[in-house]
C-alpha cells in the first residue's frame, strides 16, 4: 500500500504534515509506505527538526504550491508542478493507491473530477461526514456534505447506494439502514425533491431504505446508519456540529461524547464514487488530524471500496 500525501497542504504545512506522517508511520505494517509530495528541502528540514529518518518515506519534489486562496480550476491547470497536481498525476498513473491533502479543497475536487474521474454510472460523487451516535461508539454516515448543493432525486438515490456500501465495508455494518433527511417521518412530508426521492427509494432493491429521518435523529442510530441529503443541507449540519464543539471547548465543558465531534479524530472526509481513494482534510489540521487523515486513506484503500462501488454500478 502506497499512500500519497500533500506535504504542502494546510495552514501548518509542511511541519504538521511531517509530524502527522511520522505518527501514522508507527501504525503501518511492513510494506506500507507514505509518499510525500512537496518542496523536498522544506520537507527534509522538518524531518531534521524531528530527528527522524527521512529515508523511511518517499519524497516527490514539487516546485509549486496551490495556496488556500488560489482559484481552484485555474491554478490546478496552471501550476503543473504543484504538490496537489503532481499527487493526482501519480494517483491517475497508479503509482500510489490513494491521495490525501489538507490543502485547497477546491483544487482537490478539481483534481478528483478531471484526473481520477467518477466511476462509470455515477451521476455525481459525494463527500461523506461522520456523525457521532449518542450512547454508542458508532457513527452515522451523512452524505453529501458539500460537493453538490443542489441534487436531483436520482442523485440522492445513488447517494443511498454509495452510503450503504461505505457503511458496509468501512463501518462493517452487514445491512446498513439508509434514511432520507426530511422535515418529518411521514411519507407525504417534504419538498418536491424529497418527496420524489422517497418514491424512488421506497421498495428499492439496491439498499435497505429506512424511510424519512428528521434532524433530531441525526445523533441516534435507532432508525438509520446512513443519512442522505443534498450538499447544502449536509454542509450546514457539519459546520453547525463543529461550531457547537468549539462553543463547548470555549466554555470548558468536557464530555467524552462531544469530544467525538473533534475533526482531529477523523482527519478528513472521503470523496465517494470516484475511481481511486481521495481524502480531503481540514485546512487547520494539526499533526493528529494529519495522522488520522492518512490512516483513514489507508482504511479506504484496504477495504477495496472503490472497486466494490465499481462492481455495484457495473
């Protein structure tokens, strides 16, 4: 297994990336390797500061960086030797098995769609988020959380398939229950999109549909393991959950459940429905977040999720 990591991505790169890679390396098995993309001199300097052996990693020297404020599409095509662009080139050429970055999210999406591309048959890929479940160590999977603010019913239907496959092979849930986020549990509730989506999902043979799920059910797995919504609603939910976590921290309120809302524990969100594993990390990622972003990339690779999705849509 070879995991590619953008060493220049994130507000605290390359220091945080190198530290996170060193932490992740401790969890790796023999034969597993991290490939760092970025300015070699700066990367080597960080290894020296950590008194770590740089030869335990492969470094691919890149002369350019796509900044957080850069225009994603224009910069991705213009900066051909950036750490993100080169990383995607290697992923497209199968030189690495997955690619992760805490850098420019837009550039990561552009690289995914232009170089890795959607799996044949999938209308639009999705970004998934983890929602902690109360009184349990498990999570609900929420998708989409940002790629597609507007979704047609057939796109939401496919999200049900994608989320079910992810929950089955990554969360190890044998028959995941898929719920449709709505303003009421009744079949007739919702707007035109959710009503039409419900009709598509009802009595389908592709996943275990659990019906409509209300917002107050997000943090319980009493009804669903996967919750489907458009990217606008999903992103609002994700950002609101982050905000409540930061409010609790500022008020010095500690609780094991709410600590599970800390993004550092997961490191990033996977893009589901594309031909190779791509994980997008948070721009403010520290070493712990980078470590978990890398480890999550390894999990998606090891479960062979992309190929399982290809088989489902073949």
